[in-house]
C-alpha cells in the first residue's frame, strides 16, 4: 500500500477492537504512526470474532508489525480531564497529531466487558439502549450521550489547539444511520449520533480557516464482534450484504488523505443503500 501518511500521527479512539481497530490498521498500512486510546485496551478479548481477527497480543503490536510507531493509552473519554491527559501523552510520545478518528462509542447501555459476577446471571451484555423520546431512564440517557457525544467533543477539543498551531489536520467523527433516522427503540443513541453530525458541521466552520478538515461517517449495519452477525438484515440493504470493517476503513482513508482536501463539514453514510430503501 502507498505510504501516503508517512510522517503523520493518527489518534484512534475506541481502537482496541471492532471498527476502531480496523481504522488503526488501515492508517498504519498507509504509513501513519498510531495512538490507540480506549477505555479498556483488552476490550476485544470478550468476543471470539475479534480474537480470531487479531494477529498479535494487542492492536498496537499489530500496527507496529506494519513498521510504524504505535502506542496505546487506557483512558475513559467520557471524562474531559482524562481525554486531555491522554492527548498530551500522545504528543509527548509521538510528537504531533495530524489525524483524529473519534470512533469511541456504541449503542449500548452496558458493554460486555463491564459485566461482573456482581451483576448476576441475568445481566445483559451489549444491551441496546432503552428508552423513548418521551421516557428514558436517567442512567441510560447519561451513559449513552456521554459515551458517544461527549467523548467525541472532548477528543476534538483536545486535539484542535495542536492542529491549529500546525495549520493542518484531519478530524473524522463517527455518527450512525441511527443519527439520521428516528428509530423508536434507539432514542438516546440516535440523539447522540445526530448531535455529532451537527457538531461536525460547526467544528468544520471554526477550524476551516486553519486548514483543518472535519468530516463525519455514518455507518449502517457493519459486522463487528459486539454487534454480531446480522446477515438476516441483508434483504433491507440495496447491496444485499452487511457492511465490513474494511468498507468503513476505506472511507476513513478518503477522509484523512489528500483525496478529501476540499471536503469539510460533511457526513458520509456507509450503509450499502439501506437508508434509501425505507
Ligand atoms: N458496528 C456498527 O454496525 C456501527 C454502526 C454505526 C455506528 N457505529 C459506531 O462506530 C463506532 C465503533 O463501533 P464498533 O461496532 O466497533 O463498537 P465496539 O464496541 O466494538 O468498539 C468500541 C470501542 O470503544 C471503546 N469505548 C467505549 N466507550 C469508551 C470511552 N468512554 N472511552 C474510551 N473508549 C471507549 C470500547 O472499549 C471499544 O473498544 C461506535 O462509535 C459506534 O457507535 C458502529
């Protein structure tokens, strides 16, 4: 693969598994040094699907095998302070930040790796967010909004001053088709992901004069360990298949390389034509 990103440093949040891991590997293959920030650097261990994909003991080592520098930092990005500390650590270790992929998040009220014995045998992992626009438990509301929206905004706020100083940068935020459509059972997640689209547009206006591009991706049904096999939904997708991590990574490549230099404030839907069918 052409080393288009040689000399660049990319931060990937939520990079310990799933789509984030895919972005980290893609950008490493393009020559970027990579910093993975995740709430749980071993989060991939809970899924057989993720464990089978991994070729080394951690995603950072997988990236290093592609001949780039790669570090990993464990931090909960729902904390503004922890986010800024993590970004300072990236700068101290890798010297600069050119790319930020704000991928940490998910439409779950409780991740599988958070379940402990104390939760009891009935605990449900990766529970889809509950609630409706008219009625939503406070804990679910806070959890899902902060995990998705706040983590994204804090990451952008933490990297922006450095990108402004160097007069260049590429930021990719992560929404979802749930942020484009009003699905009844998916309310708090959809609200958070819709807000990310608006935040992206606003941030692009602010950072554009500094030569910083800010764009968003909105994946649809993509096969990851957490979300499992959803091939049965293929009939609702124009391209008649669920999406792959690589489908998303290719769009991220577009958004962090010079191919998209004159694109900013936009959201690219990656859903195989799913939305258009409804
Ligand atoms: N897979 C899909 O079909 C799909 C569709 C639309 C959008 N998305 C979005 O793409 C992103 C990745 O999805 P995925 O399926 O790979 O999810 P995933 O759960 O497999 O990976 C998410 C990673 O983010 C980390 N994370 C979660 N909260 C965090 C926090 N507060 N601080 C730091 N790290 C945190 C997790 O530990 C995990 O490693 C999410 O934002 C999700 O909402 C996914």
